[in-house]
C-alpha cells in the first residue's frame, strides 16, 4: 500500500517483514481453522470488546482477523458506519496488518508518530491514541488483533496495558478452546470410522470361520474328539466376537452415546447364576451367590450378563488368589442392586474416580501379569447407565473392593436410553 510520505528505515523494514507474513499459507490456514472468518458477531467476543471499552474508558474497541485480502471485524464496541454493516476493511487500508511479526502497535499520539502519521487510515478513522495487540496462536501465527482507539491524545498507563493484555489472552483462550474441540471432534469421527471399518473387517472372517466349524461338527457328529475341538474353537470365536462388540460399545461410550439395548422380561438371578456357573469352569470354587426372592425385571439379558461377567472375572483376576468372591442381589424399592465383592489389595484412592473411564487400567492391574484393554469397567458403567442405572465402587483394605450396580426394575421406561 502507499503511505502518505517516505518511511524511515525502521518503519520500512517493519512493513516489508509484515507484508511477507501476510500471504504465509500456514498463517492463512490457521485463520481458516478458527472458523471465525465471515461469521456473525458472538457474545463471547463482543463481551470482551465491551469490557475493554468500559475498563479503559475508550469509545472504540475491535477484535479483527487479518487474512491476505481484508481485515474482518469479528467483534467490536462503537464501530462506526459503514464498517458496522460491512464488517470488513480492504487489506490496503488496514493498519493491523503491521502486527503480523507479533509486534504490537502502541501510541499515545498517532499524528506525531513517524510511522503512524503516514498511514492513510489514521486521519479518516480519527485515530490518535491506540493499543493494537496481535492475536497469536500456539504455533506463533498472528491471526489478527485486539485494539482500543481514542480520538484524543492519551498517555496509556501500565494498568491500561495490563487490561488489554489480559483481554487479548482471554480472546485467544476462547479461540484455542474452540480449536481443541474441533480437533477432538475430528479425531472422534476418525476413530469411529476406524473402529467401524475394523470391526466389520474382523467380523466377516469370524463369521465364515464359525460357519465352517459348525459344518465340520455336523459332518463328524459321531466323533467325540472332533466335537471337543469344535466346541473349543467355537468358544474362542465367540470370545473374539465379544471383544469386537466390547470395542464397538467402548467407542460409543467414549463418544458420549449409550449402548444399544434389547429389553425384554428376564430374571436377574437366573442370568447371574448361569454366568457365574460358566465362569466357574475357569475360576473354580470362587463365586458365592447370595440372593433371596424374585428379581424379575425388564432389561437386556445379554447386557446384564456382560455386567456380571466383567465384574466377576475382574474380581477373580485381581482379587487375592483363592479367596471367595461374593456376588449379592438385593431389592431396594423399584431397583435391584447387584454387588460383587472381592478381597485383596485395595484400589488406590486417587484411581477410584477414573476407574470406569474407557481404556483405563489401575496401576496394580497394569503391573500384574493379567492382560487387558481397560474396557471392561467402562462397559459395565455404560451398560448400567443405558438401563437407567448407575455403577459405583468402594475399596479399602478392611472390607475389600465392592462394585455396586443399581438398576431400575423396568429399563423399558427409560425411553431415551432404550435405543
């Protein structure tokens, strides 16, 4: 752009350096990534512009983004017409473009400043005293500016500078938080796509293998050794399918979604007893079931089984070897309460609040010989909440570790969860 006179060496050097930054593709991409260009005014930013005007007692404050072609006014207090309506300024008329080297523009008397007095927008805008601070992202790119302007001479105080720096930092905090949310959503979408593709590709050969094994079993129904092998392979394939389902459900839970349920009438005690009976082939003489009365409920039987299976197997793996594991069923009004208690080293107090998080393993579990993905307990909580219930845990050396699952008798009434 043309200045209204010849710049001194320092000012000329500044304009040249900033002009090179103006078209930096990485800087321009950083501006696009904010998603703020050409968007309506937002209270989150306008509030900071108003606050700056009130604290500094100035008639005009502006938050701008500066790309290669224009300066866009995202937020303001006191912006005059026609800029209040157009919210843009051609780049050749922009003063803020000369902060692109991350240097502020501060003056108490612009008409007397050797650089500012020659800028063609100073006079028409009535700019006399001003503070223009660059908005710098974590990668060091200048996205735009936050500025305050006064049409009279003013000596800015240290407090004025502090207010502008703090409010500029608040603007960048808002922008950076939005950027992090955007990245998290993109990562979540990528993860969901990956998990869906992976599980689909895994299920296809598993299904084919299972059909092949079943066919082999039917052809050799009279050979016990074949039937034993078929049963073993089928059990392994079933376990692989459950792992795939666990991965899918864990991904849904981490995305803030509920696990899908197939609700029907079932008897919780029967589900628990059958599950513990099957686990007893792996962990013999460990489980003690205590339950009296009927526990008929509307719930997802498979979901209930997965809750019991995860809690009971964890208790067997991480509890003190050879000690009994108590599984207890109780009624509490319109709820059923399932408790699984084991003895052994307690869970550290600082880990109790995060133990149900996906892919989380306690330090003791990670250091043990037991392998795992850290999905089991997150699935337990996800399944409990999908039923409209809740999952909690207590752990101490005296009473052991107890996981408690409280479920409504009628999960079907939780319409928002039964999907």
